[in-house]
């Protein structure tokens, strides 16, 4: 059976990187107003998005890919593959998985397996890369799907934001609502649950300079019992604390002889 892999633009691996590895990508949609609608990553890059967002009078909105885009993509992939594994943004954060499932019903020429990544960003991207590796190793479709779902429990995502306004207005904040209205100079550390992709509160840190250290401590604790790991580092416009955190964590891995691969990039505009 010829098996393909389809993911979406929130995987943060980038169109060129995915293309090189034979993985297809479908973009989510960014709306700045009724007349400014962009295909994420393809028509508006992350850095450009952030700078545009600062100047925007209204908060931009996002939406999942149109069902018709999925139908078109599935028909295109059916010319090369017998089956496709779709790995998309967590269902609690987006309707992308549901759009893929609805589109799959309209395409009889292709077997489509839709996997809710229960994750975001590189948490999706690394699952897509693993799927491609397992295909190349010759595993059967059912075994690949099983392996992908098993590895989801090992994905851990920590992140921080300057404030929770955008996550709140975008409807993605979940139980982290508890951190809203915190005292001045408190910064949140959040987790994306590996069980379902929900955004959860972890810690509040007083003072921005302490954020990098606390993120490092939490990440090092997660990694201490592993011999190898895949790491994804993503950032927005602010880089100072990001660089400190990344350097400290990679130094920790080197000191403890933990083998790793890592990728660094911009966080998805949609996220």
C-alpha cells in the first residue's frame, strides 16, 4: 500500500522542509478583516504576521481549512497514494480534524486516517515526521496509526506569553483562565495537555527575567530520565529570554549525554 502523510500549517515545520521530506501540508486561514484573508505560512509568514498584528486595530481571527480544500488535496494525493494519514492541530483548539473527516467522506478513491495530534506546533510536526519514517520502514497503515497514538503521551509542551489577552480572545485559553487577572509582573507558564491538547495552567512566575530559568528547570526535569529526545523551540517577536532558555537546555543535554535532534522556528500565526 502506498501511504502519504498530510499535516497542516500549525506544525511549524515550514512548507519547504515538509516538501523535502515528502509530507503534504494544508494551510489554516488568517483573517485581519473581511478583505484581508491569508493562507497561513503560504501567503503570510509568521514574522510578518506578528508585526502586522501589532499595528492592527482589531485582533485578527483564524479558521480551519475549508472542507473543499481538503477534498481537492485528497483527490490530488489519490493519484499517488492508496491511503493518507492526516495529523492535525488538536481538536479542542481547532476544527481542522473535523473538516478533514468530513472531506474524507466525499473522496472514495483514497483511504483517509485522520489523527487528532492532541498537540500543537512541533508536537504535530514531530508526529508527521515519525509517520513518514514508519512509512519508509514499510510498516502497515494500522501499525503506523497505532504507533503515532502511542507516542502522543510522550509529547510535552511548555510555553509562556507576555499576557493571556490573545489566547482569551481567541477562545483557546481553557483552564488557564485561572491565571487571568494575576497581579502585575506575574508571567504564566502553560502546558498543552498530551491527553487532548487543552491549554492548562502550570505556574506563575514573578518577573520576566525568571521565566527562562523556570522553563529550563521544568524542561530539564522532564528530560532527565531519557537517553534521547526530539526538541522543538518556537518563538514570537521577543528573543532575549528564548535564547537564554534554549542555550541552557541544550547545555544540560550535552552535560548529561542525552542524544537529541532539535528544530527552531517561529510559532504558528494561527496559534
